[in-house]
């Protein structure tokens, strides 16, 4: 394994060497390398010529240190640069960037240029611990070298030390290598980023451009100053600074120079720091700070107690329970009022609860941004209750100086009231001074006293008034009210940033504005597509924080100053005068020294220049307000006053006089030192000299100063006194855009009366006030263009429905897609306010109750309200409370059966008097009403079947008070123990169907049922349109046999004899027996009043001809005498002649009593089996049996030892349509009325036999006993 690994390493080294050869050409006898650090990069160039030896050295990299390791001696000595803090850059980290000439010319000098990138240098120096380096600090570079052969192959190295490379080869000039080590290079820094970061203590960055931004790029070590804001508003929350620190970009985990405790340590906010190698983040951490307190106070604001609840997040729920009584200073107080305030709007009282309100003591709030307070108002208990208020506007225009209002108070006392007195009034006066006191009377009294509120200064004024009321017993009660009036709108926020530009006209406000749905950043609606009324908008305007224009003019000139320069010369020379003759008598001369002085004065004019700057024009404007108009806004427009905004601070002076800007220099004439001039033998001449320089030196420079401009503490035009040339002015910083909260207002509720309108245009104006003006200026305003439009669309939906009363729907074939409404029963309608609407923000499938003004329903028939007493006439629009989902109504009995459409409509709160509508939802904003149509069917009832008499004498006293009497006992046998809708009727066993063993109430007749041949009388009731001549009740009997133990129940065919015809099957063509029934018979006990009402109602409902009296008399006669054919053994059809009307005639005014009477019907009938029936299993061929067996009355085929069970199927027939019965008693697909009325499907006879029953079973007949047994043989049936 070692051999292959060695081969791989060798190949890698050869590849690396080949790469280096391509990057670094051969160097021998090279000149000293030119190395520098520029913009953080190491750059060097090396010039070399052709080699004179086959062995050469080459530079492959550099080691960088902060210290010099080499001696400055003729034989240079250097320590190993790798010992200690260092950074090395070698091989691939060194990049060739150019070569000249390219390609090289053999034998000619070639210069190669190399570079180590700033990233590599910065990283390497940081890792080496050189992070504290500054621009222009000293660096020392040490070459990393190798020796190569003539082919460029590395022979030895790399070598990091001078000694190592010198000893590597027998170099011809080894000292040439000294120049490659300990090279001094100044560090020229790159520009590194400095970022300001604001974040929460939890690490979330607050991404507002005013607090988190790129401050700039700077040289390492450059000093940066920054001030963090104390608080930040972000997404409706207030954050306060907690700490700040610095993090180098190369290690953001570091928190250097940490500063905390901002309340006592100003350095938390104000940071001054030097840029770290690679850049720096200046970081401040903020925490949300919303204090919550519970404050107990009197009405006049005197604080009684304060409870600090702590600090909470915005939106966090906090609860507090006030004490009902409080003792302070020995005085007991009782609570009369509580409310909530937010610290940002301390004058605004929210969610007020008065004494007697459910939530007076137990209060709950969601903490607002900036903090919130629970406020409890306490008063000294008194039998007198006084409440008061101040009625005055909340906001007035800025021009208003006086506000009108009223002080209103009400008083109650158990004894008569006597007087009142205003004991305190602040910031207001009464229009009538005598209103300050007066008399009262009665147990309750109220006053409304006009007041005037002066408002000449300030942005708000608070009025406070206290009234004391006394009663006849001397008891007193008081109340204090306060009210704040403001000028303009106070909503908004604050921020300010520096800018750029100089000596230009910066008067473009760059104004913009938006109108959107609350809340900002979490808008619930897209106003471009639609927003409902009653929802609120916010308006946010943006503009330059200030505007300015300036003209700064430079004044240049010169002045000449006269000056003399003088010098006194001493002239010396020697004259020869005759002297005494010499010894030979010759004449002689004698030298005589001569001297004189001469003063020379020269005049000069010395010129001095000057230059200074004047403020010819300066206009600076501060932001004032913005107005934005749109149809959706309250009153069509809102005003946004600049909030949290500070206008620029400008200090400027201007004086056009030159004398105010220059100061002449102090000077005097020059007297030069004396000078002696030697003249030899004659008087010398005064030399000619130019003393201009001396004159110039004698006059100083003019001192100058500018006008003054200081902008936000920054000196733009400096008025310090300097010589000759005053400094040129700087530039007023360019205005930043204001913060998002400066011109901001929210909660602008769209008036519920404003109708839907699409894309309503918006306009706006931004206003600036003149902060400083020199040479001109006045308040300015500019239009705000391109404000988004707003679409007002108040959504409503209508998915109304009517409950389908299937449980009581007895129709043979229920009508599909129609809700069943049953006569004389309650029903519910559902008008939801929720449902799908437009697929846009804030709409969709949701509840729209908030926007509904009214919900209405209209029935095409009369209905009662749920109380079954209040009648709503048909075609009447009836309003339903918006918050009520379902509403119960009651169907009167007189409503005609049939199909109807129930109409619904839901009004948007902004519906105009004249409106249009749309089904399901007002998706088109031109419509303000959503409608619905629900198909219904009104259906009658078939109910209360009962047996009222049995002809068998054994049953006479069950139904009659005495033998032979027609007076009924009142006993009847009902389907069950329940009524029409399943409620208990009141009857109990044995008075339930079927009549069976055990039905007879006498103890000795428990086994008695009915003997064949006896009939039983019955009644059945109906509701609805069963008052026509073609209406009737169809009854179809079915026969069963069951043995006396209740076993072996089976359906049978019944036969009987008739004259000479024997064994006639019931239901066959030979079965021709007819049943005739008289309505008004002695044993039916129908009252004459019932018959008379029926006749009268028939005459009126059907519009019969002739007199009503005649008609009634004829009806009563026929009812008593006429025998009506109803059918035979195989079935019956009870016609209209066997029907009475029993509907109540006590109906609301306007309702036809005859129609109401006819709405409830009672039908009468009777039925019997033949006296001698013969039973065989159903379907048996008796004729076939007779051909093979003896067939007579005693044939064994007949079932005898048991009971015959008669089972009725009862149906309603309308308009003679027998083929299509209208209603069913037991066989309707949705409602089995037989079961509804409590029919039991089994019973135990007195002997313990268990019998199973079928719905419709009405009578058990003895199979082995006949009416013949009571009267002897004879008869046919």
C-alpha cells in the first residue's frame, strides 16, 4: 500500500511544481522586488533577465508580520518569520496578473506583476491576530522562495528564512537575497463595510431602513460615530433600547465594547468606534416595553391608589379586578366607573363601564403599543346619584379660537332634590354666569348648561367641571367630567435622517401617499378591489423631511496699505590733506578719516487679498401636514399632522457690509538696521536697494469671516475669523424621507351610509412651513399625485333556507326540491349572514353579519310568529334580527295547500332607498341587496283515527252510559297514546288500538273482542284543502288470522255466503255487498252546532246559491236522513257527505272564518266483517280445493280457532283522483303517522300470550263467534 501512496504524492508534487512554473517565471540575479499593499491587496513586481547559471531562485509567496526581524548590517541577519504572529501567502494564493513584455523576449529584461487578493490578505491577517491594524500602519514582508533548475523544476524549498534560501545553493551573489526579507510596506486599507443593525433581544432584526441600514464603507481604523434611537416603533409595537455592542464582520459572534443600562449610560445609544479589519456591525438590541397599571382615582383626577401590573408584549391579554370599595385617608369610596386608556392617547377613554354594568369590576384588555392602564373612578357614597358629561367636539380646525359646548348633568335621589352648584370649572366659562348654581326639584332632575371654551393657543385643551347636588335632607352628591378638544389630527409617528446636496434648489417634496385597509402591514382588504363600509382605512403619506433652496455668493477683493522702509547709512572714507614738509622739505599729505550719515526712505504700497462668502438667499422649510381626500374617507378627506417630527434647526446670519467681514491687518513703517559704507579716499555713495520684501513682511494678512449657516448642528457656512480666505461653505444635507409614522393616521371608518362605488379617485396636498428665510421664502404646498383609488363594496350574502319538515310530511309522493311546510305546525327559516362572496382579500367565504342592516322574508301566505298569536299577513316583508340565524314561524290551518316560493332579501348597511339586488350575493357592487328564493310546499295532515262505537252488545257500556242509551261515555280507542305530533294525548290502556283481547275495560271480559257481523264506528281527522266535493278518505282493509296464543299470524282471504251464492271472496267480482252510512245518526253523536257550522262554512266557501239559512236547513235534513254509499267489505271511500268542519273560528281580524273552519275536517265511517266469514290463507284456490275435497261450512280448510284481524290502510283522496292518493296515514315514505301517534307493535293478552301487530291493525274479531250466536241463525251477514 505504501508504494502507490508514494506515487500519488510524487505526482501531486510534480503537478504543483508544474503549476508554479506557469505562474512564476524563472528569476536569477533579479532586481529588488517592488512590493506594496494597495486597497488591502499585496502587489509586487519583479524584473529579471536571462540566467547565467543553471540554478536559479524564485519567489513563490510572502510572509507578513507587524515587526522587523532583520538587522541593518552589512551581513543581514533575519529571524524566522514564522515564529509568532504572522500570515503567509504562498503558491496558489499568489496570482500573476500581468507581464511585460508579453511574451518575454529571450535575453531581455522581463517584468512580472503579482497579486494576493484583498480577501486572502484580510482573512490571513485576521487569523494571525492583526485585527487591530489601521490604515498606514507598518507591515514587514518576508519572501518565501525555492530553487529551481534550468528547466524550471523545483530543486529545493520552499524556504521561509533568509538563511535557508542562502544556504540552499552555492549562489554567485547570495547577498542579493537580503533585499527579499524584512521589506517595509505601509498597509493601505481597502474600504470595509459598516452596517447598523437594530434587533430585538430575541434576535429578530427590525427591518426598517431608518434603523437597520448600510452606513458606508470605510478604511480600517477610521473612526465612526453613530447614535441609536431610544425607541423604535415597528408594526404597531414600541421597543426600547437595552444594550449595544460592536461585532467585527470576521467574527459576528463577538460582542465587543458592550454597553448596557441605557437609563444611566449614554454610551448605549451614542457609539464612537474604529472600523475593524474586514468591517464592523454596530448592533443595538431592543425590548418591547408596554407597562400596565391599575389606577384608582377620584373624578377630579386625584389619585387614590396605583397598582403596577408589570410590562407586557403588545396584544398580550391582561386582567384586573377592581375593589368595589376603597378606603384612603380615612375616607371610604365606592367605585362608579371604570375604563381603559392607552399611554399613547391618555385622554381617550375606552370601553367605559358605569355603575350597574356587568363588567364594572372585572376588566380585561389587550395591551396596546406603549402600554395601557385600567382606570377606576371612585366617589364618596351618597344617596344622591349624579352623572355628568361635557358635550363638545373632539377636534376643531386650526383656525378656531372659541369652541361651543354644553355641560350636562343628571341627578337622582330618594328624597326631593334641592340645589346644585358648580364648584370647579377649568378652561371654560358659562355662557350664562348665573348657571353656576341653581335650584332643583323632584326626585330626578337634569340640566344642560351652555359653555364657551377658549382655544387661542396650543394643539389641545382639556375642560374639567365639577357639580355638587344637594337634596332636602342636606345630603350631597357630586360628579366631575372632563373633555379634551384638539386641533387637527394627532395620529402619526416620527423619524429624521440626514441627506446630501449643496447650493441647489431642493424643493421637490417627492410626496406620495397610500390609502389602505387597517392595519398597516396586515391589511385585511385590498382597497383597489373592494372594502366594505364600517371597515377602517389608514392613510400614510411620505415626503422629504424638509425642503430648501440657497444661494451662497463668494466676495473677492484686495486692499493696498502704504508703508515706508528707511535705513541710515554711516559713510566712512579717508581724505589726504597737505601735511608738514618732510625732512627734505618736500610737501607731504596727511590722511584724515572722514565720516557722515545719510538716511534713505522708500515708500511702498502693499496689496492684500481677501475672500469670504455671503448668504444671498436661504430658504428652509419644515414639514407641517398632509391632506388626503377620497370618497371613502370620513367627510371625504383627512388631515395628517406631522407627528413625532422635529423641524430642522437652522441658525443663519447675514450682513452685506464688507466691514462686517474683513479686519485690516496691524502694521507700521519699517526702519532697517544701519549700515556702514566705506568709500576709500572719497565720500562713498549710498547704495541703491529694493526693500519691497521688507515692506511685504511688515504687513499681515487681512482677516475675514463668512456669514453664518448652521443646519441641525452642522456648520454649513463657517464664520470663524481666518486670514485672507474664508472657507467655502459646505452643502446642506440632502433631505431624507420622513419615517412611516410621521404622516400616518388609522382607524378612518368608512361611513355606513356611503353606497358602493368603484375606483374612487384620490387627491392630496403636502404642506411645508418656512423655518428660515433670508432673501425670500413663504409657506409652500405641493400636490400629492398618484394616490391609489379606493373601491367601496359592502358585501352581503343570502343563502336562506326553509326547514324541510320531512318528519311530518305524509305525502304519498313527496315533491323533490321543495321544503315541506305542514299546516298547524311550526317551521324555521334560516338566513345566514355567512357564505361565499368575491374571491378577493377580506371577502371570500366568511360571515358578513357586520355589514348587514336588515334581513327580511316574505311569505306568499299568512303565517304566525313563533308565539302562534301574532299574524303576519301574506306578502308582507318581515325583518329578522341580523344576529339571529334561525327564526320560527307557525303555519295557520287556513293556508291553501300547494307550491309556493318564499322570498328573502338581505340589505347591506349602505343600501340606498332605491336599490338593486342580486341572488345569493351582491357580487356586482352596483347591487346592495342579496336575495334568495326558496321553493316550498304547504301540506295538510291525516291524523286522530279512533273507534267511537262497537255494535256488539258486549261493548255497549264501554261507549254508552247505560244499556239502550245514546249518551256516550266519552271512551274511544285511539291509534296510540300520543297526539298528532307525538306528544302525550292523555289516554291510556286499554283505550288504544287495535281492539283486542284485554281491550274491554271490565275485568270479567278480558277475553272479549268483537263477534263477526257487528260493525264499529270510527272517525279520522284531516287538515288542509279537504273541503271540496271531490275530496274523500280511502280505506282499504286487509285481513289476517292469528291463533289464540298470538302465534301463526297470516294474511287470509275471507269468504261469505249471500243468498244462494256460496263462498263469495271479499274483493272478488261477486262481492257486491254495499255499505250505506248516515252522518247524523243517534249513535254517532255529532253535535248540531258542528253540523250547522259545517253547512254555513260550505255555503260561504263554495259560494253556493240561495240563502244561507235554506242551505243550512237542507244540509241538516240530509245529514240526518240520507244514507251515503261508501263501499263494501273490500274497501271504503268516505265522501264529503260524511265530513264535518271543526276548525276554530276564533281567528285574527281579516281572516275568513268559514275558510278557517273548513281547514280542519272530521270524517265519519263504520265497518264490519260478514256475520259468518270463512278464512283461508291468502291466495288459496278454494274452488280447486272443492273439486278434490268436500267443501262445506265445516270443511277443515277454514281457520277458526283464533282471531280475525282487520287492518286499515287510510289515504286522502283529492279531487276524485283515487289513483293518486294525496296523503298516507301509515305508508308515506317520510312519515308513518300510525307510529307518530304511539302505536305499539305488540301486546300481551290477559293470558300471557304475546301478539305481534302491524301498523293499521284496528279490530280483532272472534274467528269462532258470530253475531248469529246472539240472535240465532238467519241472515246473510
